[in-house]
């Protein structure tokens, strides 16, 4: 459940940004967030341009526009796939357990999951999670970490106690 969690969704896609491909991943994530009582407060489609992604992630986190930022796209091996690099530039601390869990679950379905370069991390009091660009991959991966996301955000905000110790 994501009750009370403000969520930003950033679709990273050159073709989506140019209007040459319909963004299906962002709306699929929006539906999943809403069905889990989260509130999508920010939604944008960006091109695979590192500085634009960095600027957007910083803006959202630094201005408290969302507790959780979900990016979809740009996590593969293509030369234009730079979402993890942009995320790494923005985060202050990594949260590798989230992406490890997503990859482990995805590997049970497809060997190509090991090609994911997705990152997760924290900037100020905002959790950022990179997700695959396909609607199915984005939703399946977010479902893996969904049970712990709200608790992690509560801890970030000083509302949830300790994590395991």
C-alpha cells in the first residue's frame, strides 16, 4: 500500500518525448500506484538526455514534489540508455537491495533481466527507483518492491522507526 505517498513518474524515452511512440509504461505505473492508494503528483516524459534527467530528479527531490520517483526506461545497454548514470549523479545514498530484488525476481522469468542496469537510491527524503521501459517490466519490477516502499519512505521522513536493527 502507498497510502499518503506522493509519487512522481518520469518516462525516459527519445521516441516517447518526440511523440513517435505512445508512452504505455508511465500510465501503467500510474494505474498501479493509484490502485495501491498512492498519489501521482508529477508525471513527465523526457528524452534520453542526462542533464535533463538530472535536472528533473533534483527538482522533484529538492523541492519535495514527491516522496518516491519512479523512472521507466533508459536502463539497458543501448548507447542512449543513461538513466542509471543520471540517477547516480543525483542520489546521495544507494539502495541496492531494491534493484537486487527486482533483478532476482525478473531472472525467474527471463535471462535478459541480468542486462538491467537499474539503480535505486535516496536524495534528501525522496526515494528514486529506476524501472525497465516496457510496461510489463516496469509494473512487474515495481510490484516486487512495493511491499517495502512505504516503510522505507516512512523511515526517510523520520516516521517509521528502524530498519532491522
